[in-house]
C-alpha cells in the first residue's frame, strides 16, 4: 500500500488496537485526511507537529496512548491549524511537565475554530496559560485529572460560547475569577477537588443555562443564600460538599430548579431538615451528611420516590426511623444514617427494600431485636449496625444474603452463639462481631466456608474453647482479633502459614491482636502483621495493637 493511497484517505480510525511505537511516517503526510483517530493504543514518544501540516485535519484524537511530549508544545499545534481543527483530544497520555507552555501567554492566531479540547488525565503540571482565553470558538474545555497548579486564569471568562468546563481533580488554588460568572452559555461547571478559596457570589445566578455545578472538596467558605441560586431554573446536579460553606435560606423558599442530584455534605445547615427539599420531587441522590441537621425525620421524606442514594449520617437527627411505604422507596440502593441520635427499633420493612445494596445505621441508639427477615435484597453487600443498643441474637436470616461482603455488628449488645446459617455468607470479606456477649466455641465452619475473609474481629465476647485450626484455611486473612475472650489451649502451629499476614505484600502493615485464656505452651505466631485490605470501603484505622491480655495469661508481640 503506497503513500498515494494514504494521501486520498479522508477519515482514518485506528482506535482500540494494540499499535505501538512512534506515529508511523505514513500518517504524517495524509494531505486529505479530515478525521484522524489513532486513540487507545500504545503510541509513544513525541506527538509530531507534521500531523497537522496537511492543512486538512478537522478532528484529531490522540487520546489514551503513551505520548510524553508534543513537538514544539501545545501552541505549536494550535498555531499550525488555527482555523482548521475543530476537535482535539490528547487525553490519557503520559505527558512530562508543562506541555501547555504556561509561560507563553499569546498566540499568532487571530481566529480559532477549535470547539473541543480535552487533555484530561494526562499528568500535566504547571499553570494554566492565559492563551486558553483566545480559543474563542471553544464549546468544551476538559483539563480534569492533571496536576495543574496556580490560579484559574481570568481569561477563561472570554470564552463566550463555552458550554462545558472541566477543571476538577487538579491542584488549582486562589479564588474563582469573577469573569467565570459571565459565561452565560455554560451548562456544566466542575471545579471540584482543588485547593480553591474564597466564597460563592450571588453572581452565580447569571449562569442561567447551568445544568451541573460541582465545587466539591475545596476550601471555599462563606454563606450561600437563595440569592445565590436565583435564575438557575435549569440546574439538575448540585455538589457543594466538603467545603466550609454555610447554607442559609428562608424556611419558605421555593427554589427555581428541580434537582436530581444534591450533595451538600459538610455544608452547615444548623437547623431541622430544610423545607425546600420537599419541592424536589425528582431527587435520586441526596447527601446531607455532616450538615448539623437536628430534629426528627419529616413526613415528606417518604414522598421522595426516586431516591436511590440517601446519606444523612453524622448529624443530630433524633426520634424513630421513618415508617414509610416500602413501595415509595423501591429504587433505594444506599441508605446511610450512621452517627446520629436515632432511637426506637428497626422495622421489618427494612428487610423489604429489594434493591438495597448498602445499609449503615451504626452509632445510634437503636434498641430491640434486629429483624429476622433478611433475604429479599440479593445484592446487599454491606450491613453496618454497630454501636447500637440491640438485644437478642444475630438473625439467622442474614445467611440468606449470599452477596454480603461486609458485616459490622460490633458493640451492639448481642448474645447467643453464632448462627450456622452465617456459613452461607461465602462472599464475606469482613466480619466484625466484637464488643458483644456472643458465647460458645468459635465454629470450625468459619475457616471452612468463609474463605474470602480478610478481617475477622471477635474481640471482647465470651467465646470459649480452643482456636479452631480451620482458621488456617483463611489464606486471605489480614486482620484477626480474638482478644478479651475466654479462649484456652494452644495457638495452632499453622498460623505461620497465613500468607495474607506475611510481609511479602507491598502494602502498609498493621498488627494482629490475639488474646487467650490459660495457655499451656503457646507457640508464637510466625508473623504478626496485617496489611490494610483493598476492598470496597477502607476499614477504620487499626491502632498498632499488641497481643492483649485477656483472662489468664497474656502474650505480647510487636510487629517485626
């Protein structure tokens, strides 16, 4: 196939292959090509300037390769094709340093036709250059997931046709330039996960076309009032979480928008449930954790029938759990109400939330028995009911939850023996039953059936008898805590073969905690260390524990 053939090609898609090495010479002089897409390969080295020498390329996608540099820098590419390139995607490469040329603030081009520019996840550092404001035709600018630092250039406010601006997940600092609030065409604005300071002005309301607004995880402060959101009638997605903001709106405020996603975590509300929420009929995600909300659950909360994610944890919510019609919550997948002041008992209706995946009611004042009606939620993978005031035993129906991965029932005043049905929870990776009054022997089936366990905590119960040697089959076990029980006999010799506790793993090390009753002649475990497991949610930090003294003889060993 000669060069004449390639010279006639107008569109070439080489994406999603395993092509390697530098861009081949034959692609450098494709004089008729308008769409060139060698993305998602392993091309490396330098992006050659000759790719835009053809004066014909309109859509150039070099994303998700292994390029480290751009020949002559970004400005060279832009200057070569001022009025030709409409879309340029250089995302997902391995650029070294400041490829944008932040020390260059001007361009030779008087007019740019570029509409789409993406350099997301490219490892690029340095300041954002002022010349970005000269790309007057831009409709979308995506620079997310890099290491850009310094302030957001005020010149971005000159991009009067911009619709989407992604600057999230960088190291940008300083205040948000007032010029951004003039971008009346903006539909999507994400500045989250940076180091921005300052406040959110009422001029945010000028962005009348805004659909998604995300400023999460910065250091913004000040008061947000109803004036801040005036005229934002198209807003659907609001995330102002993890800042130092105070939300102060009138009790009778009726928002101009109808949101489907609200995240105001750590936004200080300091009142009962905001009444304006009852006007939001289409919410699918609501996160108002750590927001200083007090009082009981409002009745209208039961009318949010589209909810799939509800997080009201770490507040001062009191009273009983809401008794809602289960049919109104048929979409609920995540329910987080931990670290509140909720009392009363758990209703069996909790078991009828068919689509529930995660349930966290920990650190409340719940009492009575845990309902014994589990099994409908076949996707439920995490239950955390720890630190409550339950009575009774572990419900045997929990054994019906075949996908259960994390089970926290610690510090819940439970008694009785471990139900045999728990052996059917073969997906368990964490089992924490510590700080209860559970008795009997540690069953051998723990080691025979729960083979995926990485964390097993049975401390401070009334287990008796010897440690079953079957625990040695738990090859993935990384944290084992049997402290403060009435165990006796010998430590199984095979503990030294628990490979999950060896120091061969390149992960942070912790100690393992054990305690025994009277020990005749206890061989010491070979290596007493437990790496932090990489599972769905990170476990709470494990203090550098020692083998604690329980009833009888205590043995102490520090990590090596």
